[in-house]
């Protein structure tokens, strides 16, 4: 499924953060250098685990040794973002599997113009064995509760 057809989840099912595009995120033309979007969206993912799920990303990785590596990434770039632009970054859970989840991530202008959209598949892994593991119960429950999904 292309990110063109990303469903628009109910507001309560979306985690959002405002962001102002910074000089360090731009190329010499003054527009976001495309890899910087992935940095912004990874920051959003960490904030989601910290704030929306209340589990602590550093704790998940450092203490619990649970990784969330990306195994698939699809991106559509629609319009440029320029230094100083106010944008909204959003994250919705499209699918919650046994060992993986699919996220729908977006960057939109303050007026709602889609700048870029990503569909990202993450797999829960043991950072000791580097093998896939079932999504831990507390993580699954937090995601389901926050995004109105069945646990």
C-alpha cells in the first residue's frame, strides 16, 4: 500500500509534535535535506515511547535490552520544507502484530499540507541475541490503549 493511501486515524489515535525546521536540517538550498526527515521521525518515535506510551525509550533500549529496528521503510516526498517552517510531525499505528508493528508517520505544514509521509515496519528484538522477540506485554498494552487497538 502506498503512503498515498494512508488512512487518517482518529485524532486520539495519533501522536503529534510541533517542530520548527532548523538550519542544521537543511541543505545549501535552504530546504530540508531528505535524510534529516528520518532523524526527525526517529526523534518522534523516541518521544512517542517516552511520552505517549510512558515506557521510557532509554530504559527500553538500555536496561531492558529491547530493540525496535526498522526492517522496512517507504517514503513519499511531496513538498519542500524550508528553514524556519513550522511543521507537525505525527505517528499512528497502522498494524500491531506479534513481533512487529507498522507505523504511519507524516510531516505536514502548519496549514496541513503534506510534506512527506512514511510507512515504517519495526520489529521487536533482543539486543543481546539480535533475534526477533514477541512484543513485550507492557509495550503491546500501552500501544493498544493509546491507539485504540486490540491488545
